[in-house]
C-alpha cells in the first residue's frame, strides 16, 4: 500500500468506496439500501464499488448472479444510481485508483469476519474504514482510531455521512488507521506472534480457557454450537 496520504489528497477526496465480494456473505445490499440517504447528504460523493461475485473476471449484465442484480435494483431505487461506479474485480492496481476515495466500507454486516483483509488494506492506504461493530473487525478497525464501527445499518450510513462531510476527521482516522495497521500487522509483529505460538506448543503448556464474550443467543450461537 502507498501509505499515509497527504492532507491535500485526503481533503480533495469525495467518494465512498465499497471493497469486497458482491455476495450475500459480504452484505453489499445493506450499503446499497442506504446509498440514497448518503448520496442526498453528500451531493459530491460517488459510490465506487471494487469487487464482484467473480473476483477474477468481468461479466456482462446478463450474466450477473441474482444477488448482484438485487443490489443493482436497490441502487436504482436510491435515486442516485448515476453516481455509482462499478470498478470490477481488481488486483493490486486498485491502489492507484483510490485518490478520490475519502471513506471505505467493508462487509456492512460484519458477520463471521475473522480478520478482513480489505479493511487492513484500506487502513494501510490511509483511508478510514466504516463497517459493523462485530467479530474481528473490532480488532482490525479500532473504533474512533482506524475508522467507525456501527451497530446497525442506519448508524453505518450516518457514519459514512459524518466522515464524508468532515474531511479533517476522516484524514485523522486515516493516519491513525495506517499507523495501527503498520504496527499490528507488520512482518515483525506477525513473526513474533507465530514464534510465540510455536514456543507455547513446543513447551506443551495448556492454553488458558478464554471466557465467552457474548451470550449464547448472540447471532444464533447456540444453534451453530449444536450443529458443530
């Protein structure tokens, strides 16, 4: 990633970006349903969509899967579909297209995220991240440090609007997010973590039991536990 962007670049950026697969698992429809509200509050913003159901190629509209068609219908109903740009599935070249992006959104549901690589990549580019306050996103995107985490879709839309309308705050979160990701996910930090794990395994020391942080009814945990 390019690193912390200049304040001038951050202040000139106007767009909102979604980064990730367009599949029900990543819940792009939840952002698409809020786009009309965001677009009306931020008339200079466009929604740039980086990704697709097929991450390795482009498809014609006739070949889109039902879920992506559903998302596009939500965008059409927003009244601001003309301000949506589908960038398609991109590799590393997408980093050269992010200068106009002020805020990045990943997995609006937050469900079953164990890390979220897209969030870390946005942070390393100096772009603040907005997502759900769930699962590993709480560690990958510390709230009010690397971005803003929402409890529901309405709050997610409000947070996108807040950062799009406040470039100073967005820039500060982008800088802090870059520093957090560069320190936490650096080669040195990851190597130290793997070595510590290997030493624990080698010494045959029993791992401490980690208490549950949420109740059994949270997101049907009891049912998933029963299914194994």
